């Protein structure tokens, strides 16, 4: 049975042992102190008590002190009540112990004022040091009847390089690190604030910095998660135990290059039927435009001038940024190319000229895919993937709690669709009940079967729970790969392999012989040298060659792994559905070990009739929405999001 570890957790708490280690206090405030902001209340408590842990939980404030520490003295506006662990819920205790890690562990963990961060690494941006961290908190899922670990990539950045209005910088909380005590301090005179400078590896949602070298996976959210669980078990010993829960798949399918190729061939066909793509340059430079001319395109393309533009043929326009136009004394040209009747995709000249040919091919497929989806919206018809059922797909927009709810609805029937938006009473007026979210952090989508008499609703709930790699397997593999960076395959092993396979006609044999003849005095060959010699992990003979050496020595020279190691990938690949928990996730195509995949696959909870749950998972089996990976929501939601984007661009101008 396929399985996957998750960020859901089980905890076992020994209240009596905790009481021997720590004292727990609940804090009460005067009416005047209750008017203070959340941060100021935390700060006031922290300065007075210097606790191991401090949190706001259930509308109350709690602190953790070492056993035998002096009891906090009552202030005029703050009182302290000694409490018992046995009277507290597991969520409160787990959150409070998590806050105490910074002061107790000293292992690159920072805690303070209701927050805990795992320090990943420093980096530089514009010659200034930024600090990459992962924030850790514990939440409770009513859907899974379980607590789970919430991890968020966070970057602490010097205020001098933050590109925000000065007022926003002044109002933002400031921080400083104390590397000796493990404290992250809120400091009004601190030089750091939470901010992601630039994009790519600096983006807080992409703090997973794996891919540069194998070992960097340790400095990712995956690494932080396993380090966190290990630390919690070690620091609190038998008083507290934590383990990650796993899901088991009742339904599991993998996909590969054949499925991806098939869907992209259909996309190319859709675009060619519309006349291909007209590519026009609106940049002040010709460099990007000329570079695109030299690329091979999988669809018909015409490189044209502005005079040759028309509304019928899809257009790709090469632009400059708004700032670049303003520097040249020009208005931003982007919006002049867009209208509701046109199918337009744009890219920046700088984006094109900084990419090599391989990266450009990925971008080209992305542009073509986006154009195909816009063609679907223009024709109100599914052109890429067939869908003929009478279904409604509903997303919910509410930026802030005080804002009114807006429903965005894609109404599908017979392969065609229309878009409509509705207010918070829209479905009440139709007599359709949409289940509400049960926690403030839940994000809701709905799929409604309108073709089976009484409308049937399936909710898709996203809580931030994720499928994660098995840390024991992952880090064992990383250790082996680290070893292989300084050790290679011996000449003796190659000789022995050639002797045993001398009659084989596989090209590997001739390549190995050529390698030995070229370097007659070399006794060890490293993976880079093997790669240059055309020896990789593709044919059965090559797999036998590398696997045999791994079995003999434990040295793993190739990134592709044998079957027993792919247990790590169970959290990463294919379509996964657990009927017991009504949960699913979708991952990458099945394949070798992916070092760039140290992140999580988010799990979504389904609430509705069984047949509709199954239908929702099946509709994720499309490979263009997420650029050659299956989509995390049923694919018509991509069409719906395109309508919502158009509405923002054109209707609300």
C-alpha cells in the first residue's frame, strides 16, 4: 500500500513529568491593559518574567518557567495564576513547549514573543545579509481531528534594502537576533524586518533552497520539520513525545512523459487552429525579440510589426517594465495590448535575454499553455481537455474578514461554460447550501453536480497540511551522496564488471573500456568523469553498474535511485487519495530522486458524496496547469481563475 508521512502529528504528554520540569502560569490583565495591542501585551509580559515560553492561546496568555524559578510578582495591571498541565489541552501544551525551544535547545532555533523560527542560513542581497528562516507553529484541524505543524518560509531583511513606503517600514515590527541565547527579539531599534527582497530564492514561500547541492535539502522546510520533531522529543524526553502521522492511499495513480506529451500536443493543436501566435516587440531593445526568433517553436509563429497586429490571432508581446518605460520618458505600454476581445500573453525583454535555450523552452511551453487557456475563455468552450458534465466550480473571494464575500462561478454543461459572480446570498437564493469553513485558516473551493436532480456539493478544503518526505530515508541518502562527492568508482570494480559482462552489446561496455584506455594510470573515477564519458543511469546495464557498486560500498554515485529508496518519493509523486480521511494530494511525475523537491505537497480534504470526491481527484489529472505536473485543484478552476483575472483587468478598471 502506498503511504506518505504528513505534517499531521500525534503527541503523548506525561503531565506529571512536565510538572516536575516546569511551572505553568495563566496571565490576567486589567481592563486598561486589555486595550493594548497583542504585541504590546506580549512584550510587557516578556520584560517582567523572561519566560521560557510565551503564547496567546484561546484568548488567554500563558507562560512557561523552569521548575523552582521565582513566581512572577503581580503588577498593577497584570496578574499571574499558577496552573496545572493536566487541566490544559494538548494544543496549548504543544504550542508552549515549541516556544520554549529557542531558550532550551540552542540549535539554530530562535523563540520570542509568541514566535519560533528555525534558522536556515544567511544569504546576500545587494551586498547586505538577509536571514532565511522557517517559522514553526502548531494548529488544530477539525477535518482530520488532529494537530499539525505549520511551517512558513520567512526572510529577515535589513530595513535599508526594503522596497516599501517609509510609513510601512516604520510601522512594521523590528527584530534582532541574539545568537548566544537563541532569542529572536522584537526590538524597536532592531535593524531587521520580515521581508522578501526580490524573487526566486529570496521569496519567503520559496525558502526551500535545495537544488544547488544535495546536502542543501537539510536547510529546507523538510529539514526544519524533521529537526523540529527530533528536538521536541530530545528536549522534553519522556515528558513529551511527538511523531508524524501517515496517510495510506486507497487510490493511487502515477503519470509520466507520455501523458504530459499527449496533453501538450493537444495544446499545440488548439493554438495552431487559432492561427498560431503573432510575436511583436514593444521593448526598447530588440535583443529579446531576436532571441525568440532563433528558438524552435512547437506551434506556428509569425514575428510581426505593430502594423500587422490583428484581434483574431493570439499575440505574444515582448515588453519592458513600467520603470524602464518611465526612465525613457514613455508610458507603460503593457495595457495598450490587452482587451476583452484579444488573446494576449506578455513577457519581459529582460526575462528572455537572461535565459539559456533550455530555460526558454520551458517558458515557451508556459506561454503557449496560457494562450490556449485564454482561447478557451474567449470561445467559452473546453478545447484542451474534454469535460461534458453539468458541474459548477466555485471559488470564494474575501480578502479580509470585514469584506463581503464574492463567489466566482464557472458553470459547465456539454463541454461549454459561462462565468458568473455572486454575492454572499447567491447560493441561499438558489436553495443550495455551501458548507462553511470551520477554522479561520481554511481556504474553500466547491464543486457542485447540477446534473443529477438535487444539486450535490463537494467542498475542497485547504488547511496547509502537507505530505512530506520520510526524513530517515532522505537524510540517509543525503549522507551517501555526500560521501560520493569525495569518493568514486574504483578501477578494480570496473574491470570486474567488464569481465562479467564482456559479451554484452550495451554501449556502456565500450564506454567503460574507452574510459580505462584513456586514463591508464587512474585508479578511481568520479561521477563527473563518468558523466563526461556518457555513462549515466538510463539503460539496464548502467543501472546494474551503479547499483552493484552501491551494494558493495554504500557509495551512491547517481541521483537516480533504486526502487527501495523511492519510499522517499511517496510524498512527492502522482495522484494520491486516502478514502479513510477523504484526503488527496498531487505531485510530480514518477521518476528518480529530485533534489529540487525538498518542499511539501499540500493535502486537501474533500467533504461530499463519495462519487463526487472521486471525480474531484480525477479532474486533477491534467498536466498543463502547473507546467507539466498534475494540478492541485480540478482543472476547470484554472479556467475560472482566468475569468477572475480578466474581470479584475477589464471590468473594474
